[in-house]
C-alpha cells in the first residue's frame, strides 16, 4: 500500500520548481462488509506535471480487491500515463486519453468512478483548430471493463463552425472485431442556433458485421425552444442494430437514451436501460419559471421496439419553490412502466439554510410497485436527512423500507458523516446498510449488490 501514496510524497519535492505546474489528485474508497466478512480497497492517484507547452502525467491505481460490481482486476500499478504538447493551433497527446464523436452514437470513451467504468484509449490523439474548423484524429487500443486492451481502432472527426448560427460535423471510426474482421461506421451531425430555438440532429450508419450480417443505423435529434417564462425540450431516437460492441465487456458507443435522469433514489433505480439494437422513442419536457422563482416541470417519454412492442413509458411532474426566506421545497409525482412492472411515485424534499453554514435537508419518497407477470403489489419507501453544522461538517441518515414479501429483508438504515478538511481534502464515512439495486448516471446503469458495513471515501488534491 506504500506505493499508493507515492504521488503525494513526490509532490512537495517538485513544487519548488517555479516553472513547473503540478496537480495531484488522490481518491480512495475503502469498505468492509460485515455480512460477507469482506474488505474492499480501491484507490486512484494521479499526478499531472506541466512545463511550458508540455503536460504529462500518470495514474497509480489499486484494486485490492475491487468492489463486487466492478470488473476491475485485482492489483496495484500504473494504469494510465500520458504526455501532451500544446501548439498554437494543435494539441498532440500520446498515452491514455478519452474522446467522443458527435453525441456518442458511434464513439464515446469516458470514465465514471461511481459506476466503476473506464473505457480510455491507449494510443495517439491529434487535435487541430484553424479558423472555423476543428479536427480530431485518433488511434488506440480501448480498455474493456475487465482492464484488458482490445484490438486497435482509428477514427477522426471534422467540425465547422457556422458562426453564431450553428455548426456542421462528420466523423468515422474503424475497428476490428475479435475475429479480426474490419468494421466501419460513420456519422454526420449539425447544430442550429436561432434566437429562441436550438436544434441538433445526428445520423449514423455502420456496415454489416460478420456475425449478424446486419447493417445498422441510428438517428437522434433534440430541440430546445424558449418562449417567455416557458422552456420546451424534446428528444427523438431511432436505433437499429447499433449496439457497437467488441466484446461483452466493451461498447464503442453510448447513444443518448432520451429519458429523464432522476435525482430521487427510487426513481433513479428504475430508469430505463437503452437497447441500441432495437429501440425508438421520444421525450418531451416543459419547464415554467414563475416570477417568484418557482419552477414547474412536466415530463413524458415513451419507447418501443421496431415491432411496435412498448418497452417503457413515463409521466413526471415536479414543483420547486421557496417556502420561506431561507427554505426551499420540491414536490414530485411520477408514473413509470416497463415490460416487467408499473411504478407510482410521490416524492418531496425540503432544505433550509441558516447563518454560519448551518443547513437542514430532508427528502421522502413513496413508491407503489405492481409486478406485471403475477400482479404482485407492494410499497417501497425511502427517507434521507442531512444536518450541516458548519460549511465543513455534516451528518446524515438514510432509511429504506420495502413491503416486498419475496425479499429476505424489509428495512435498511445507514448513517453518514462528511467533512471538508481544509480547501483540498474531503472525507466521507458511512456505516449501515444499503439496499441492492440499479444506479444510473449519464444514461449508463450498473447493478450494485446489497451492502452492510463500514465505508470511507477520502479525496485529496494538491
């Protein structure tokens, strides 16, 4: 474990060099599950050093072992290293990097530590800019969820600004499947900005793959309209044979899901998971902002496959307004249905802020669940509360109750302490239980198993 703190030890020795810029980021997550008698320790420690036009860094990681919902291999080592040069009109990067073409219909590499997802590329990326034109060329080996490097891929993107009215772009990506068969996909996209209207459209195609013999296409569009106190947002998607995967543990793309991402726990747990091989749908949302600062949101979305079978649908309404000079409240109601269950939701949240950084936050959620295959019904309820004693210290509690008689457990209780130790150190301590379930961020979901025990998260920055 000593090598986990190597970046932190060498940082002070480098700080005296005035010509160098240094940034150190350390994020450690450790836990012990009392029921399984199993510990988990994961840590990400990165050092970025800049000098003039040069920037370089490395990331030391440890998974000893990884959390059970993570595919990361056990072990400690340097998992990322990179060096970049910044010219007047270009940037050249060698090593590990992330990138996205368009809205991610054909390619998106990213990291999300909460979900334990990291699809960085190990290779070379060149970014160019001249006048209204922006270009990206890249080649590298992608990382799958188990940490293995897959065959080389290459691609590029060209965008042209149309001034204040929008932009046009196109991109392509070529790779090999595990049988060394070449696969080519491409996309064109455009953005249009008018006085009160913005429109985005993207069309992507891929050639037939050797396994299914099917060509694929994806169409995505979004519209934003601003009319006085009203804001309207709409999305459309139509995906056919467009799950671009090189193995069961790696997907090239992450197309927009055109669904609402909820912050309430129970609503988020049942968010729809996109099937980019066979799905079409729409999402519509209206936001009204009143003169007193209140906001009302009305949202609806629906999706089907190309045989006309409904996959999901949702209606959601939310009202936010000040309840006093120092308080703010949120009330929400929603109806969700997929092919397995129907959910009726009611949720509310209140928060008050006082002098000296003191604050009180509470939220309550109630969900009625009907399982469609056997008409079984039950209730789920979730409560959370947080008390901030100062701007730097807070304590919280979370409790969940379920009347689902098929589960071995009906109640989960957890407590949490959060502390900001100076300007660059944050500590979070948790003790108690968390119910198993799906969590979603940015349209990507993972399933987290039940947890009962201790957990600590420490984040340091220099």
